[in-house]
C-alpha cells in the first residue's frame, strides 16, 4: 500500500550533513569541523541557562521580548525590527517560505552556505548559483543572474566555508543593482570575528532600506550552538510578514536567558576575538609554510587546499587526521573536493593539527 507522497521537489533536496563529531575508539577527539568556539560559552550565560532550568514547566515568551531588548540595546536598534529564531538557520528558512514559491528564484554565490539551496528548494522555488572569484562572492556575477523571477539574493558575509568577505562598498553596490522588490539577505554569522576596516555587517543598510535584512547567530562567538539561537533585523514590513508564519514558541526560555547574558558579557567576547586573532594568524602561516593552499579568512576557520596527487589529497588528509582524532570538515558538498575546512581550536589542537599535517606531508 502506498503512503503519502511528499510535495514535488522535496525528495530532490540533499539533506544538510553536519561536520563529523566522532574519533576512532580509544583516540582523543579534537573536533574542528563545526566552527565551534574553543572558549565555550560565557560563565554568565551558563549560570543564566542553569537558573532557567527552574521554570521548565512554563511556556517561554513567544515574542522573545527580553532577548530582543538586549540585542537592541547592544546594537542601538529598535526591538520592533527584530525577530528571534532557533538559530539563524530557522530565520533563513522562514524568509524563504515567506517570499519564495514555485516559479520564483533565489540567487546565491557558488560556495555559499548550503542552507540557502535547501531553503529555496523546500519553498518550491529554484536556486540560482553565481560563480565566485578567488573563493569570494562576485557582485557582477550575482547581478548577472538576477531575472524577473528573482525574489531573494542570499549573501553570506563573511562566507562559510571559504572565510572570505565582501567590503561594505561592494555590498552596497550589490544592493543598488537590485530591484526594490528583491530581498537582499545578509547572513553575518561570523561578523564578530572580522577585523577588516572595510567590513560592515549590514546594520546601516538595513536601517536605510526597505528590502534588506541581516541575520546573526549566537552559535559562533557566543558559544551557544547547542541551544539554537539566532536573530534578524529588518524593515517592519518584512519582520511582520515573517512573524505571521513563525512558530508561536520557536525560542526556548533557557536559550533566551543564556543569550541575554552572553550578549552582555563583553569581556568573554573580547577573549574569544583575541584567541581567534592569534591562532588564525598562526595556522595560516604554519599551513602555508607546509606548502598547503590557505584561503585568507576573516572568520574562525580556514579553508585548506590539498594536492590532487595520489595519496596527498583532501580525502587522504582527512583519513590521516581522523585516525589521530583530528576531525576537520569535508566540503565536497560545497564544490570543494580538494579542500578541508579547519576550525580554529584550542592552542593544543591548533599545534597538533599542524604537526599532524607535517607528518602527513612527509615534512
């Protein structure tokens, strides 16, 4: 007997596969595959989360009012223009469900975050990919792929898994080239790590435009990935539309409590930035010195390129590292079969991955 049949296109979606999180039996695990912070969450965030455990029988505030107020205070925003979600992933999907349908198109760059394609297909729309230059989004290529059917342009800035970014002038040029009925989605999950003077997360553009939103996450620098917490700022009309399909209690009370404490702990964020600055530079220098290609990154990870030579490729390196408990991210699904993505880890993990790759390369 036949059962229910999914809507057309659903079974064409390749489900998102997270980074590996297991090492061989008896080997210490060094998980460097998911861009998690090695510093963990703020002690204040952990205390707030624990305290929230005393009220698990109560429904959370469906409007995330206190969390939105904390985010607004941190960035000088109007809380009414904010919406919170179970990670920024949920908000990206809600945008797709709100603005895309059969016959519509969404444009994103060649090595952009996989969720853009998944969310677009799930909404019944068509994903359109624009080629990149030097593993970086190309504004002209993105604009060239805009058609009368385009409803959304997704831009990860900085981009995962490449670690590259577009200067704010280029983001503004992209926006200027779009029709007013096209929504520009700026995904700034790694914004807190960026030290480049010509970078902006997009708050200014959102504040002055009726068709730009910016999504952020608590999963990276704040270390709350396990709680699934994100937020988005946008024009009132966009926030109103997305709120109409958002689940009534899509953010848990403990997640909100931890998020409020985390965003107020400036010292912890400063420590995370300092750690990342130091070890991003260390790993870039050391891995380049081994003869590996390393794409310059402004995030908390590096895209490391390997040889096509038999026994020296990314797949071989991944197997060699995994045997020793070092788990990096394969990025074949992003069209990068000859590369691995390496999260900046603890000092011990960072030094160990360099020495292990030195051994792998016979140097």
